[in-house]
C-alpha cells in the first residue's frame, strides 16, 4: 500500500525529472523566442538577465528579417524543393515498396535490404562526387540540384516505411478485388492504395521534413543567397563572419523550425517504425 | 452454371509440391467439397481454379474454355475467403456493388441487384455500415452477397465458416446449403472439418499431401474409404485398424458392439475386448481398449449408443463382436482398399 | 452478366512477375545512378589527383591516403569523429533510458512534455544548433550568466576562475564538450522514442509474474526489462552512432572545426578540403574513412533486426 505522502513524493520526483529534461531540450527554442523580441540593447548587456525582457519587447528583428533579408525567399525555396522532392519520392517509392512488400522473394529480399543499406550511405561521402555531377549538368546554384539529390535519402527511407504499411494490408483483399473483376495492377491502384493512404500521407510528411532539415548538400551546391533554403540560409546569411545579427537570426530559426516540429511530432512514431526497419514496432 | 475440369494439375512452390497431378471434374450445379488436413493442397487447388495462382503444369477448363493462364477477372467466378476479405474502406453497399462496378454495370441496375442480393441474406438494413461495424455472422453474409451478386458460373468458398462460433456455424451451414440449392451454381468448398464436408457435400474430394485420395458421395467415403488415410481421416473417432498379416482390417467404432445371442453366427467375428478407458458423452459412450489378436494386441475404440446400457468397467475384458460385412480390408504396404464388391 | 468481360490473353496488368520488376526498376535505377555511381566515383577520386580546377580522373594510386594520414588535422578529425560519436551516444543511451522510463508513467501534461522533449529532433538541426550558438556565446552566454550569478565564475577565487566568460567555443576542451552536448541534445529524442517502444512492448504479465515471484523493482529492471529491450537499445545506439558519426551540421554551425581544427571531424574536414579547398581527391579520401565503420554498423543493425524478428 502506498501512502499518500509517498505518492506525492513520487509524483514530485517524476515532475522534477521531466522538468530537467524538458528544459534541456526546449531551452534553445525558449532562447529563440526571447531573442526574437528583445531589443538589441537589452540583448547585448552581459549583466542583464538573459531569460527575461529587461526592456520592452520589440518587433524590429522580425521586421528586419522579413523585409531586409532573403528570408521569405528561403522559405519559398524550401517549399518548392520540398514539394518537388515529395512528388519524386511518391512516384518512385510507392511502386517500389509495393513490389517489395508483395513479390519479393530471394533476390527481391536482397534488393530490399540493399535499398535499406543505401540509407546508411551518408551525404558526407556522396557530396564530392555529386558536386561534380551538378557541375557537369550545369546545375550549380540551382534548386534543381537539390530536387534531384534529396531523393537519395527520401527514397530509401520512404520505401522501407511504406513497405511495412503494405505488408499490413491482407493479401486476401487484393485477391478478392481480382476475383471481383480488377487486373493485378487495378487491384493495387484501386484497392490497396486507398487502404494505404495513411502510409502515403506519412511519407509525404517525411519527404518534406527531411528535405527541409537537409544541410550538407544545400551548403555544397548553393552559395547564391537568393537560391538558399532556410536550413542553410539562416545560419550562413545571417551569420556573416563575426557580425552576428542575433535577433533576426533567432527569429528566422524560430519561424522555420516551429511548424515542422509540430507536424513532425504527430508522425514521430511512424518515423521510428520505418527507420528502424520495423525492428521496433 | 458451369463445369470445372482440372487436368493433371500440379503446383510447386520452390521445392515443395503443393498439388500433385490432380484430375477432377465437377458435375454441373453440384456442391463439391475439398476435404483434407491443413497443408494438403486444397486451398491451393481452389486458388488455381480462381486464377490467383497459376498451375506449374496441367490445365484448368471452365465451361469448355481453357482458362489456365487467364487472370481471375476473365473467369466469372466468385470466391469467399476465410477472412471474408471485405473492403474495409467501403460500405456494405459498395462492397456488394464492387464486382458490378468493375464490370461497368449501370447505376440503377447496380442498386437493384445489390438490394436483391442483400435482401436474400437479410442484410438490407446494413447497407450503409462499414465492415468493422458488423458481427462475424453479418460479415459472412456480406461476403456471400458480394459473391452471388454477379451471378457467377462457379462459386468458390474457402473455409467460410471457420471464423464463426460453434452455434452460428450450424445454422450457417444449413443456410449455405439452401442457397446453393436455390441458385444451382456449381460450388467448390474447401474445409478441413469432416463434419462440414459430410453435411454439405454432394460429393467429397479427400486430399492429403497434394494428392487426391478419393472422390465420392459422403456415404461412399464413409463406408468404403479408398485407403487407410481416408479411413482414419473421416469419422470421429476414426476407423479401427488391426493387423492381420499383410492385411489391415478396418471397422468403424459404432460397428464394434458387445457380443450377444444375435452375434453368435457366421456373419460376425467376436473378440475379447480388454477395456482400458471409458468416456461418457451423454448420447453415447466411447470405450477404449485392446483386442488380443494372436501376437499383436491392437488398440481399438467402440462407440456404444446410449440405448446399450450394459455396465462396462475399465480393466475388465468383455466379448465384443463386429459384423463381417462391416469389415474393410486394406493392403498393409500400400494402404489401398482390397475389397471390391460394393453393396 | 453471365458472359462477363472475357478478355482473351493476358495483358501486362495481370503479370505479377513483370509488374514486380517494372515497379521496382525506377527505384533501383535512381539509387544506382545517384548513390551507387557517386560512391564508386568517390573511390576513384580518392585514387586520383582531381581538383575542382582540373577534375579529370588521373589515377595516382594510394598517394592521397598517405598524404592525409600524415596530416595532423586529419588525425584529429578521425579521433574526434569517434570520440564525439561514442561519448555522445553512451550518454544518450543512459539519459534516454531514464527519460523513457519517466514517460511510461501517466501524468498530466504528458503531451506538452513530449512535444518539448522531441523538439531537438523535429526542428531542422542547423536551426536548433543556432540556438546553442548563443548559449555558448563568448560574451553573452546565458550559461556563463548563471555561473556568474551563483558565484562559480567571474569573481576572484571563484571555482571556475575569475574571468567573466568561459569561452565555450574558444577553448579546445570546452568546444569539444559543446559539440558533444549538442549531439546529445539532438539525438536524445530519437533514442527516447525507440526506448519507449521497447519498454511498452514488454508484456505486462511478464512483469506481474516476476512480481508474484517476489522480484524487487531493481531485479525486474536488471533481469527482465534490460535483457528484453537489449536489441532495441542496441538499435537506438547504432542509429545514433550513424547520425553523429556522419553529421557535419553541428560542427559546421557551432565551431567550423575550430579553434584551430580542434573540433574538426571527418565530414567537415571532407567539406573544407574537397569543396572549399577544391581538392576533390583528398576530400574523397577523407570521406571514405567513414565507410568501414558504417559498413560494420550496418551489419550489426541487420543482425539485431533479424534476431528481433525471430523472437
């Protein structure tokens, strides 16, 4: 029997522990919020309490970010690249995942594992040769280089994630659809895809967020400010040598990361399932 | 209505032979049951008739047309899966209408036919529900309605009753048989349950390890099993088999009864029956024991109907007799039935 | 209806074997062209003397590897790559275990805690790292401010010294600690979610049975929870290793490899050599040092995954 005092103590301990973790995890973001609205004078006084507004908040940093930098262009570029990557990923990963889920035996299974392993080949090994590709095709400083290269990580990942989804749809259903008058392909398109819609939505979210997170390729291929995406635009354009425009920098980081974080959170469990090859259910 | 002919069908999955040179013809409008233990190839055979699997060799002919390599949609067959395979994202109406929509039937005709089929199975009030909102019995009816709505020439059923509880199963069996009679569609039904097979089938095909062991009406299968496999697979408890030299003698438990004045004649064989165990089942008693037959004692079972109430105790020996005409003889090496003269 | 659509012959739409090949082909082609081919090219570059100015492939053998091995910056990068990955992931596994256990409990405001704790993973890494950049700022660091307030810093005789700031990113050891901190921060959420999945997959009756058998909480943890979640813990560890081992963003945004290359890692050194320095050949050679480790990790992952599938 637990006494009520013991219970209070346990709950208190739990909240204390969780608070430490939450503060550790969220603090940089709390910091972004504060810095976004803090006056420069307040920000740059080492004796001022950095956690509070010592002077009235201001919108100057936001104004500067939105109207005097390419920030809005970065957002637009990120969106365009993201949508194009989503489209390419869907077109290639959906049929591949279905094929692997339904027909893979022997060599097909090896192929599936091979595709998974390509996810482990890091951009750090690929960006030098790929930069030559981009040069050869005249795609330097072009968003097209990112659109063509980002599927190198979205396709393997999304194929594996979707494969797991397709495997949960019973074969009976498509066999029934074939008996009910559809072709093999028709059964997939008209019956299986509608059933896999939540899986497809999941890979749309991941293809988009992963391409938004991407840093190395964007840094390698794009150096013209107007062509940058947020993940490199903010840290490279607003940090110029030693002149840190802290306010706008933090505002940019905050605006770009919050929406992705919110959407991502909803899909996190599925991310884990796909990404650990279903080793974790 | 159609005939299905299977000519020398084999199916290999890698190195394993699932179906081994099966020849089979249905009779128009009959209810044919494929019976066998799990893994005997009966479901594979059904799936080949449906067109979901392609035979490794041999031909399938439906209605005189060779369909071996044609996809399912060209065969005008209907199939009910063990899981019922209802489309989870569609309403009952859309499920039933699905085979009609793929065939391009117009809207008004679809509505009419779906309502008719639903009415037939008493599910007219469920048309707007989704499959997950239905009970097991209702799901089965939806699957059947979806199967018949296209007026198929052959009706294939893969253990459709195995997901129902025992009480529902008995009434579903009866209904199924009545519908089949009424529609007169050639039906192939797969089951591992011999009671279902005996109760439903016009004819039964007994299969094991990919081969057909016997094709016959339920009485033929029960009384004249073609070999020891059929003899022991059909009937519960199975047929008693005792060694007599190169021959195995078999008799059904219900033919092995206490000896009395009526059995003391040429037509009966009497054995001393050492009873080891007794089960009281209400309507009958099952008596287990050995009969000393020269060198080798053999374990047999007797099934005593409730009206034979003589006291029997384990550990004692009683004279039991079996009619000679109830005894079947099998070749010990091949297991085949030796007796020829059918009565 | 009795006749049905009796199409004669079989079209491609019905040929499962053909469809299987057709549907997988685009993915295989894409991966071959965009991952397989560049990978081979990386190997070729590492054996050549190609530069951005003259990118023609002229094979010169293993000279690049000899050169980079002789380069102290490379050796620092190699060492740092291992140190950062192993130290941060060991911390991550311990911390994520504690956090996951706490998150197993039911309490009010769980969704908020979960959202906050997941932020480092869900937000773009380069932007999250910028938040840390300020935390480690040479003058305005809030960490230093706290240390000053509680008297550990900035006063004569203070524990950490009389100066006003610690210069986190300016001192080699502190800079390395900063990089490790950001890696821990970034990968803690991922490991936590994986560990949560592991913990919730333990059948409740198993723990109840242990309780009936008289096991204490410690015993349950040591003899049931940890052994049963071992495969999942190792998955979390291995994936964390891959992420930190190949990551370039944290170091690039935080220190650019500094001070004087003390926090350089293989990926950033590849970038500075191969892209900014234009020496494609040596850059590729540096990057390839990651490969044996990754291949080893991949084999371990497959092993663990297969074993858990069997269980």
